[in-house]
C-alpha cells in the first residue's frame, strides 16, 4: 500500500546523521539506528515502513498494544482485563468494583513462530532478536496485517495503538531502549512500558525490608536470555540502592531451561504423542552439568511420571540411561530444584524470601512452583533436609504482570489517554506463522522454523520469513487453547469468539 512520508519531528537532535541520495534530493538518516528503524522511518519502499506522519492524534480511542514471544504474554493481558486497583473517577488507589480498563480495546501479538526469544543470546544472535522486538512494536504501530501466510502484501486492516506493553522479559531486556528511541523519533507520543522494572519494584515493596531485616535471598527464574542479560540483578541492585537499603541480599539467578517452550507446547520440548525419548528433543538431559538433570536428584525433582510426562529409558540394572521432560509442570519442578541447587552450592545459606517469575509463561504454573517449594522444605535425604534452610517459611512469588498493568493504567491516566468507553471491551489477537514462501529446508516436518534457520537469520534485510495473522484454530496448539480457557478466563472470553 502506498504511504505518504515526512521527516518532520522524527529525528532527535542528538542523532549522528548520514546523507544519502534518495529520489530527487537528499534526506538525513541517523546512522546510529538499527537498519529496521531507518526502514520504518524513511524507506517508503520497505515492508517495514510506517507512516508516522499520519498517526492518529486523538490517542484515547486507540487500543492498547501488547506483544510477547508467544501466548505467555496473555497473562499480562489477563491482568489488564481483570484489574480493579483504582477508583475510576478519582484515579486514586482503591477498588471500586469497576474494572480499570473497562471499555478499552486491545491488540495482542504473539510472535510464536520466532520464539523462544530467550535462546537468541545463547546462539550469539542478539542483533536479530533486537530486530524481532522492533518488528513486533512496528506491527502494533502500523495499520495492516496478513490474512494468511500466502499473501505477499498484507491486506487486513487494524487500528494503531496508543501505548505498547512489552509483555516479554527477554524482549524488555534487549529491546526496550530501542523501542523507546524509535517512538521518540516517530513523533507520535506513543509510550512503551516493560515488565522488568514493574516486577523489581513490586518485589522490594512486597518484602518490606527494614533496617534490622536479616540477610536473605531473592530468586530470579527467567529465560536463559533474560538471565544472560543480567538485567534483573542490575535492576534489583539499582532499586535497592535508590531506596537506601543496605541489608545483605543474595540474588539467585536461574535460566529456565525449556520452561517457556514447554508452556507454549513446542514439540522440541514437549510432545504428548511420544512414548519414548526422542532424537529431536531440545530440553535438559541426564548428566552432571549445571543445567542437566542430575541422577542423584531424581527423588528431589518429584517428577510426575504419569501420562508420558517423563520419557525415560533404563539400562538392564534399572539405572536411568535417558530422561526427557515431557510436560510444562515437570519443567517447573526441574527448574525450581536447579535454582535451589545453585543456591545451595554457592554456600551462602540465606533463605529465599521471594522468587520473581521473570517470564510471562511461568505464572501458568505458579501453583506447581508453590507445591514444589513446600515439597522441598520437607524433602529428606540421608537423614537431613538439604533445602529447608534455603526456603523461608513464606516465599512470595512475584508475577510482574499485575504491576505492569498498574503502570499501564497510571501512564494512560496521567497522559489523558484512557478511553472511558461504555461499550464492551474488545481484543484483537494476532500470531506469527512461517511464511509459505520459505524453502522446505527452513521448516521442520511439523511446519515450524528449523533451529538452524531460526537462529541463523541476518538482520537488516527485507526478508519476511514470518507473517502476523489473526489467531485461529489452525495456528494455536489445542493444549495451549485449553490452558488459556482454564487459567485466563477474561482473555479467553474475548478471544474465543473471534477464532475461525
């Protein structure tokens, strides 16, 4: 579609500029931008160009945009839809039995085809991860979408958004600043918020740390990419310092190996149709490495072996030769034990008083995490309790989603951008799928992007290897849909009627 284009209000004074020939004249393009940002702002021939010059000026009627690497971010949407934390008339904190976002419209994007975001750092391709994050934001800021994976140009039309909620911890860690820069240059006035700062502030608020508080630990369970970024530990340390808190606090970081992928039913991590270990399995394996399943901890993991939730092979003497996790609940159990093992082996010995669920997929299994903590406090081995002293009597589980919803409300109200509609709330949900134009060697037999192709792509091209299409029965795993129905009633009630 042809779009008009203007440079006015798009370039910050601090940007380093490069003159390039274009059309009948010269235009100034910031050379310190990622390629995708310059394409979005200046390249009218690009798939990724967005006509910011004609962005709606009345923000109030626009929807709230939310994106995640998969369906896990629906936990953030659920908190937005169900939030009653404020008096809707005065804006003061305090419930008034009226949903805070009543009448608002939402656009949700699950970048399912490109997930898990947490693995791009481990594969040495954070540049492409950052481009994916920016593309997610650009989708919400633009006004079109693909009807299906076959279309070469998007023919669907959707509204643009008034605020972007990054409902993905890894995307927040690696891309929040880039989105902020894009929005500043766009001149639209759209703002962006992420889940990490909200979770950090909520954690410290919940712990009510006093001058005489004894030393303790905070656990951070997040994707490997989020942990590798160090963003949670930096943010926690910075917030503690800002508040003048000097109590010694250990921070125990654990990269949730395979957990998010299992929640989103990635067949390389869980496959309910299997009855024996698979050669395509990508989750943790039996071994002695720091992220392996340790044979001596089999009892501590408290795995559920029923209904093929564990795929195992034993040697003649009964010893396990292979173990593969085959349910999201077992991934939760494995990762909690691994977190505690790392803390135990550190020798610090401080009790964990809070665990941040630093991935929006994890709150789906919050009850499993609680059950595991209770189990491990009472777990006995050779007459001793190896984890009891490492788990406080009460452990607070922090789901950053609710605090992100609160920040979203406060930001919109402060800017005068709440809709205050009396009509029903609406949700438009989109999901990325592989493009039908990809070569067969880029796809698995199930139709997913292969591991090598997914993590080997190069940023800065016009490649459309995935396309955003509406949620439909044929692009959402049935187990995911059942989980959403069971655990996210507000979201499911608004999304289910739109499925085809």
